[in-house]
C-alpha cells in the first residue's frame, strides 16, 4: 500500500500549488496594523529611514482570497485526496521554517509561488504511519528577485490503533482547553476563582498567555500575580458560523486589555453582541462548567459604575 501510494504521489513533485501576487505593495498602514495587533514596537519599522516590514509579517502580504479553485488547478487538494483515498486521512502540521534574504521595503510588491518540494518514504510516528509532505514557498519582488523563502511540512498519516484520539465533545458539551505543564497553574487558579498572570522572576515582566520562557530576558523562572478582573475591550468578533458545541450562536470573542498591562482572549457574556464596542469596560466572572473546569469570562460594566 505504501509503495503504491508513494508512486501515486511522485508525479506531484515540483508542481505548483499556488501562485499569488500580493493585492497591495508593502505599505505603512498594514505594517502599523500588524504592530498594533501583535504588540510590536511600530517605531522600529516606521522610522525616518522609511517603511520596513516586520520579517514575521511575510505571509500576510500574499494571503489569497478564499475562492473556489478552477477545476483541475488545485494541486494541493488533489495530492491530499490521493492520500485520503489510500487511507491516510489524518493530517498534522509538523514544522515551518523561514529564510529572509533581504528586508521588505515600502513599495515592494511580493509574489509567492508554492511548490511540492518533497514527499518522504513511509515513516512510523507516534501518531501512526504516514508520509511527510514539504511545500516550498518562494517569495520574490517586482523584479523577480528572491526576498524570502519558507518551507512548510505536514504529516499525512493513518492513525495507529494504539494512538488514543482526542475525544470530541458530545452535543451541547463545552469545548475544553488543552492543559499542559506551561498553563496548568492558570487553570488551577480559575478553579479557585483566581485569574493568574504569569510573572518573570528575573525581570518582572508579565506575560499572557503563559509560556516556559520570558521573551524579554529569556529566564525560565517565573511566578504569578492575581488580576484585578478589570479591563476594556481592545477588539472583538461575533462568529455566526460554524456551530461550536457548548456555545449559543452568535457569541462574542474578544481581546481584552487587563489593567495589569496584558491582554487575554475571552468571551463577553450576558450582553447583546450588537451592544459590544471597542473600549467598553468589562469585568471578570468565573463560570463553572463542571467540577473540573471553570472558565474566566467577562461581562459589561453598567453605565455610571465607578471602578476607581
């Protein structure tokens, strides 16, 4: 089966999956919006010497509008379908690597060509047997010169019987967070009615969501402080589709600025989504889903409430 599949996949090697020219050249408004969304220092990129795009913004320039592919032209979909037909129906992204040849300056018009670069022989992994498929992304400027490259690799696999699949939520059941050793302290806190913000023990910087290493001083030593529970809506969206188990549509997903200086992604509850506004004050509440899970959510503050 595997050798037959590899033979079937071989004709895809070198084929172009995508060829996209950016809708707009590198420009200051997009760089500014990116920096504000990511919390980066915009002055690094919009200085007296001109506009320079953040390197990590590479993929943003050539994002394709989601339109149906012309018949026979969606090489990536055809390749994955061949894997599906052979029983390798599961997929997981494994790694991504970018190489920057030069900085992107204001006015650069990018083009991204994606090709199938490599398909591995059958590999045995903890998830099951499968093939690693590597896609090359070649970014060029208006002169056709390479400005950056990216490799993106996925594993198309057939899950082993010994691999325990993640349990899907039952109808009406709340989706549960993935709890690991980096964030367990946070969820232990919500069970106690505490919103814990990770604090670096070396430089004192706060970070949320939590992580194993301080992005400022690289220390791996940390503790936490307790949030006051007060904040304001930085931005929000109201999903109407697809249906998410445990949530009644539509609902509000918001990015909230906490008074401690960090942000958190959360739900705004007990409010008409049409009434939510950027900048409105909100307060924390803890909603017990069951004995093992308590979710931190936010509700709006009544007009005229003094939070001083």
